[in-house]
C-alpha cells in the first residue's frame, strides 16, 4: 500500500494534482473549520447566530458540490464536513445560551434581565451615541 502511494507521489499525475485548485482550494479553505473549532472555547455571548447558521448551510451546500464534481474532491468534502460540524455545534451553543436559559444559568439567576459584558458594552455605546446626538 505504501509503495503504491509513493509510486503515485512521484508520478506526473501527483504533480498535476498538487499544483491544481483541487488541492490548494481546500487547503486554503481549512481556515474556516479551524477558526470554528478554536471558537468553541470562547464565550457564547460573542457567537453570531446569523453568521454561524450561514456558514453551516454554506458548508453543507459545498459538501454536496465536492461530492458531485468529477473527479470527486475528497479534501474539499472533508473540509466542509468539518466546518459544518463545528458551525452546527456553535449554533447549538448559541441557541442554548440565548433561548434555553444558558445565559441565566451562567450568571446564577433564574430569569430576569441579565446582561453580559458584550451586551453591556453595546448598550453603553448606544447610550453614548444618543446622549451625544444633537436634539431636534
């Protein structure tokens, strides 16, 4: 098995593959799932539900493309499968935090209006902009 791989590696077909977009496109695209995996340890308050859902759907669409294109691009398929999985996990974290009591549990309150540091900063910026705006 290994000798067959090394024989192929020295062939013109291998050079053609490694110098094509079928190889470098997916390699460059691996930044998306790696970033999503790195974000799994970040605070749920900074997750954008819209962007995360968009990236998950995008990866699911392009997983199908990578499977249907001839020749099949397994590297692109694996990249989008990893990204779709990571983004779906992020989506679940987002929904749990904002809609199923994760935020309240994090701050130790059973309901009520709990504001995390990001929400507080956004509201402070809005308040500053309305206080500094000229009155009509």
